[in-house]
C-alpha cells in the first residue's frame, strides 16, 4: 500500500497536519496514520497518550469538524489512525481552504476556491445570477442565430421561434425570476467583457517556435459570435488553405481536419474557466494548438480522453445550450472526434496536456505534406515576378491616404516570399537583418523591395512608427551597406546592395 488520494502517513504529529485533515474533509475523505514512515512501516509513537487526548479537541476547535481518532497496537508498537469523512460544506483552517488532490495537499485560492465554494453550495459558475445585467445586455442577433441552429439540430421544439426573448431564456434556464445568469451573458451578451475579463480568443501566427511571432489578432464577443468570427479569422489570415467549418463531415487532404479544429475551439469555449485568462490559439508552420484555463474534472486523466468517457462539463448550462444548438453532443465525444479526425487524415496523434493551469490541445500537420508544401510554396512564390507581387500589393500612397491596414497584413502574410526574394537576388539573410537591426528594419527592406521610390514618411505610416524612427532604421541599413540611395531625395530611388 502507498500514499494515495485518501491515505497519508506521518512519523509523528505536527499541528501543520491539520491542513491534511482539512484537505481530506473538502475532498473525498481519507485516513492519516501517525506513527508510520513514508513507506507505511510502523515506527512507534511515544506520546500516543497525550495525542489521544489533544487531537480530537484540536480538530474540532480549528476545523469545526469531528473525526474518529483511534489508537492501534501492533507487536507492541503504537500508532494513531485519524479517519476523516468528506463534508458537504466547505471546511477551512484559520480562514484558508485546503484540498486533497492525488497524494498531495493544495491550498485553494482565487478561481479554484471560487469554483470549490460554488460546488459545495450546489452551484456552478455559469449558474450564478449576474446582478448587474439586464435584458438590454442580450444581443438579439445571437438569440436569432441560436434559434435557427437549434431548429436545424432538431434538439428543441419547433415552436421556439415563436417565443419572446424572455420566454426563450426561461426555457433554457438562463433566466431566474427575471434575472440573467452568467451563462446568458457568456452565450448571448452584447459585450461579455463588460462583466467578465478576457472573454476573448487571441490568435497568433508563429514560425518554428514561440520566439518567432509574426502577427496576431484578438477576437472578442459571446460564444455565438466567437464560433463565427474565430473560424473566419483563421481562414482569412492564418490558414494557408481556407477550410469549410460548416461541413463537419468533410475530411480532405489539407492542413488540418475541419472536425478537429472545430472541436478544439468548442471544447475551449464550453469548458474553460471564465474567470481566468483568455483562450489562446497558436498557428505554427507545423502545428496548431489551443489553450484554455481550467483543469480536467477530478478523477479524470488525459489518457481517458482518448477513449469513451463520461461528459462532465465545467459549465453545464453553457454546455446544455450548445448541445441544444447542435454545436456539441452530450456524451463526452469532443476529444474523441479530434483523435479520430486526425487519424482519418493520416496525421500524427494529437497531444492533450496540462500546462500553466489549463489544457493545451495540439494537432500536427503531416510531416511529409508539410515539407512538400514548404518546398512547393517557396519555388512557386519565388518565381513570381516582383512586378506581380507589387500589383497584388497595390499603390502604397493610395492605401495610406485611405488609412487602411491591409498593406502590413499583406506584407506579414508574404514574409517568406519576400525573404526568399531578398536571399536569391541580393544574397541577404533576412533573419540576420532582423536579429541585428530589429523587425521594423527588415520590414523596411521588404517595402523598398516592393516600391523602391517609397518615402520614409510612407514607411512610417505603414509600420505605425514615426518618420524619424524610419530614418534611423534607414541610416543603420545604409551604414551597414544593405541599402543605398540613388539620386536626390526627390526623384531618386532606393537600391538594395547585393552581398559581396
């Protein structure tokens, strides 16, 4: 026998062990043996008489609970058994709350404590009334979208389209005596971030590692909105090939399977801790991952996610509404769909792990296809004429005047194209320039490549920095013989100097 979820061994008594008793009482109960070493071997307890008199009182006075304290004798060696029952109400030690998880004791604070206290009160976070909210905070378009999707799924009666907003919210248990629950704000709120922080999804495009951040976007809004805006943003700016998020059964030889990406987003939105950090998606050259705050339910491990497991949502009201709309099922099959979709596409097995107080789900590209795509893309793009790229890029001065931001988006999206162009034509390593002079300097070189008559003022507007800063970048690039000015300031042009 070894120490576990409900067994703890101690050689002697110390009042600090009241924390262990508190942790057992708040979890599933357990037993502490005083007079045994870490291997469970009897060591004998010399002061067993004094402890038998003092321990019951210490436990009652400090924790407010009663435990069975028993003295045992084996072959003349004495030890004490403290049996702790699980309590339906929270138990604290001098205002602090402890919990037994696995074979360790943890102090609960912040969101963890909040969720624990709600659970002991028979509530979940999403089931709590939001006193500061009213029906004016509900977005009508999100309600209409839900009704349409729920009718399509067939999981709600056909007459729900005839219900008023109040009647509908009451029917799906998001309204209690005229007051909105937190789940209503998360699902249908006009501005959920006004009530809770970080109701957002941050998406970043990285290269080979986390140090190589190329660009990022943040989407915010209620769940109904995020289920549309996040896929749209991924398709518009982050995925090489757009994918059809509506066609859940569509599986093709592409970067990632549609069902896997959709389930990753849905799982993060439904099961996250909404008082924690925002959801974060990272798109790399070879993989895609998503992280949400909040750990697995007690008693569930990551291996079980690969097989049949019971659905135990952190936010049951939110999960129920998403089920009724047809977004998820109620059988705990979300992670199975991710594994199955990747397997059907012949991709490496996804990875689901615990990281930084949350869950990180990662899907990988096919290494062979990825290599082919990278080589093919480089060859194809590098054979484009610079004139063709300039035509795609458009007239810089016109776009600057209109105040649009599409220029820098285009530049970032074609970063690899320009890097290859600079390397082939001028023998310049873009990473070296960026490392030595900074990101803005390499963007300056790219903009000169696109339009050799561009001014420092125009570059500054595109990159969001002052003309003075660009002139400083240009000065360092000229000093290092990377670029040079041909002709006068007016009427002249820039030239990238080939590396000797």
